[in-house]
């Protein structure tokens, strides 16, 4: 089971990977993340389109209420904090996020190896035979362009995940 936050879902939608992700994995999302996606969908830009795509597929993942307190900091927003609470509650295999600034704090909360960036999904889809490696790299390029990742640390890390195979 995988818990995904707002940034990861938007990234996967931007690379036309979201449907594969939702078909292949048991995905849980918090109500807070859905609310963030609803807010993003009002923006009138590419991110709004990606958020809207996630929302149209809402029946393909389970939306969970976390209630109560959630960890937040200068790096962890309420969507990520609620995702941590959910990941702990359901004993998720992974929390998927694309917020590299929050990653170290999220790993402290959940444990190293329990938090990953969304391109790990591309790698898993290649390993499962859903995507060919070249197709996964093309989708990564699309995500990088749509999410302004080109020449950034997350892009280099993502390429590394796919090139390790």
C-alpha cells in the first residue's frame, strides 16, 4: 500500500502515469491532500490541469480522514503531515512525495526507506513490465518539463533511479 501526497499525484498526472499507478497499486490519499488538489485545480495553469486529472480519478484511490494533529514545520505542509499520519496508521509500504525540501524530515518521521519521490513509481512500473524503460524515461522527461524539474536535484535523482536498472 502506498500513501501519496499532493506533489507526487500532480507529478504522476503530468507525465501520463497516474492511471498506471492507480491500477497497479493500492493507493491511499488523505482528505487534506484532496482539498489541496481542489485548491490547485482552480489555478488555471498546467498544475491546475494535473490536479483536476487526479480529482477525476478519485474513485480509483481511497480517501482517508486523518483527523487530529499532524506534524508540520517550515518544510512539511499540512498535506504532507496528514500523509505521514496516514502512512503510520495504515502501515504503508511507502509515502510518495516530490517535495525534496521536506524529504529529510519525512524520513525522520517515518524511517529511511519509507519515503520516496514519485519517479520510483516509474521504476516499479518498469520492473512490473507495465512500461518499457525507454517509455518510462520519456514519461520522466514529460514530468520534468511540466513540473520545471529540468536541471534540478529531483530530476537528477529521478534519472538515477531509472538508469540503475
